[in-house]
C-alpha cells in the first residue's frame, strides 16, 4: 500500500478499480497546514488524463499490473503481435496502445509488455535500439550551409536527424526515450 | 547538466541571496533589533499537527527557532531577530526544501497589526538595496511593492476567490485545500497581500482576537501567489497554550504520528512574555521572489538530491 507521501512521477496506482500512472506531481503545503499532493494522472486503459489532489491521510493500492519479457513478432494491420518468452503464448496490442514505440519496433526485438489483469496495455522498449538507415540524402563534402544535421529515414519508417556523414545502409543507435540519434554502429 | 554547470547557472541567484541577507541584517540592526543565535538541536519541538520535526539522536532538529526566541522575549529581550536553518521532514516540492532558511523576528509591545508595516518596509528596504525599485516581475507577473499593501481577511478571501464559503470549507474540513489551491495562487498580484484573521483552529500559537473570539490574530504575506511569511500576536496564556499543544498532539496521534514531549521550559516562560508579536519569513522564498526563480532549487547551492 502507498501513502500520499509516496506519490511521485511515474508511480502506478489503482483508483476506482482502474490503473493510473502519475504523469505530473506537485507538493503543496499552505502555511503550517496539511500537505497536499496535486497529481495529473493518466488512466492506463483509456489514456485519459485527470487532475486530482490527495491529502496526507489518503492511501492507495499499487496498480494491479505486471511486466513480462516478450519478443516482438510482426505487425498485421493495426495489430502488433508479441510472444511471451516463457509461456510462448502470443498476444497483440493496437497501434494506439503502442504509441510512439512503434517507431522503434523491429522484428524479434525483446521488450517489456505491461499487463493489467492479464490484459496487455503498454510496452516498454529497451533504452537503445540499432536500426538501419533506408533513405538518406547523399553527403556533400564541404556542405556547411545546411547545418550539422540532416534528416534520414530508418527501417521502421521513422524520420530522424543525423550527422551528415551517415549514409544509406548504415546502422545507427537511437535513444527510444528521446527519439534522438546517438551514434553510428560499426559492425 | 553537470553539477558544476548547474551551480554556475545559479550564481546570480546565489549573489542575490547574499545581498538579501546582508540587507535584511542592515534593516533590523538599523531598527535596534538584536541579532541572536539559538540552538538548532532541541529536546522538544513545537507540537504541531502538520509539521514533522527531524530526529537528531534523542532530540530533534528545530522546525523553527520560535520556542527559544520566545523564551528570550520572556527574559526581557524586546527586539530580536534570527536567520537560522530549520528542518521539516517530508516537505519537498518546487517551494519546499526539507532543510531551509528562516528569518524570524519578535517585538515586544506590538501586535500582529503592528508588524504589518514593518514587513512592507523590510521588502522595500531589501528591494532598494538590490537596486530593483518597487516594480518587479515574478514568474511572468508584474509586482508592485509600493505601500500600502492589500489587507484582506481570510473570510473576504474565501468570498472573493473560493468556490465555497469559509464556513462551508471549515465544516467539510477543506479549509487548507481551498486556501492552497483556489485562493493562494491569486493573492499578492500585483500588490502584495497581507492575509489576516484566521479561524482560531489555524493559529496554534496565536492570540485569540479580543473582538472576534472565533479568530486568531495571525497573518501571512503573499506576493505573486507565493507565500512568504507567517506572523501573529503571541499567545501569552500558558494554560491555553498547553491545551492547544495537547490538541495538536492528539491530531498528530490520530494521523499515526508520534506525539512529542511538552516543551516545559517554554510553557513556564509564557506568563512572563510581554504583549508581543513575531513572524517567520522563508528566506529561500524571498530569494525566489527577487531572483524570479521558478523553483526553490534554483536559489540554494545544493538541493538534497544533489548531495
């Protein structure tokens, strides 16, 4: 069980029998008064956000969720299929549930799938993924006018800015949390 | 950002902080106040329902220096001020640090209303010393420190800004919630607000109003939505003080917090206390105001997470 003083960003709690994640958090305390905990919460099922203020006497159950290691298999329309590494059971998430992560999903990739009472609701990618550049404008030596970075497209269809020396067919590393280019990967 | 760069980014705010401390001392010394230092580590903190003192061995780190300073008042020190470090467990946010700096001053022969003009003058003095003048900006809001500041009773503030009346908020135990979320953000803009006359239950160490016995003679300073200071006419009735402390301890117990030993020597000194008023001002918040800082972290060299 959590107390209000445990509230912080990214904490997952149950409210009205649904799982919520704290996306924004503010500690408020009027002069000598009781502490108040202002939270913006996202419903992990519907994605809807709401603001709630809790008091120091409020308590919560942790969100009834569990994470499982799974392998991404393939995409079929809007369904993204994964396989449980232990039970070999297959599940699917929708594009909406996957969100931004679809920019970095590569077949056979290991990721963590979040389940709410055995129902998949979200995924967490590894922090870094290596992807192949499929489309890149050629590197014009001495081109200083266009600035330091140029846009390229990687195998997942994601568009990212990279240094000018990156060429088509090369592998690059992307930070999935920021969506930014990190380095060229030499094989 | 590296730790060094973070500190470097705070250089201006830290310079403002030093200037504010310097000007504050000059202000009080010019008014015949004696600067005092009382121990930070004390055997019995003030029993307050919503403040958690931090244990230090079998004693505690002071949540405020008021008990010792009031004993000095009782002993005949008529004008004293102190800048000291204070600790309050579990208080952490953009306006709270568990270790912070408090300015407290006490004056004999004065009540809470008598302190109000002194607060106005302190802020003007500091702002002049910083070369700012009376007009300034705080977090996008235009502030004008020119006197007189707005004087608003808690009752009026509820009427003007809150979705429910003071009476109803008290009945539903939502006083602090409404005050903090609906009223405070709108106070002190553009003229600072002196919010005064709190319901008696919200002024544990304040004197009961002689004309309105349901009220405590307490006030707070708000500038640009920022709460800066809490002052009151001192309660000089030892029996009533003991009863209020016991009540605070009961509230603490009902919320699963340990009750604290009674501050015996303070209670003994109360009958000798002259009619007086005292106030505690958050120095870090004052620096936030003059440095136009969004977070209290920006006005200290190190936040606890950075140690």
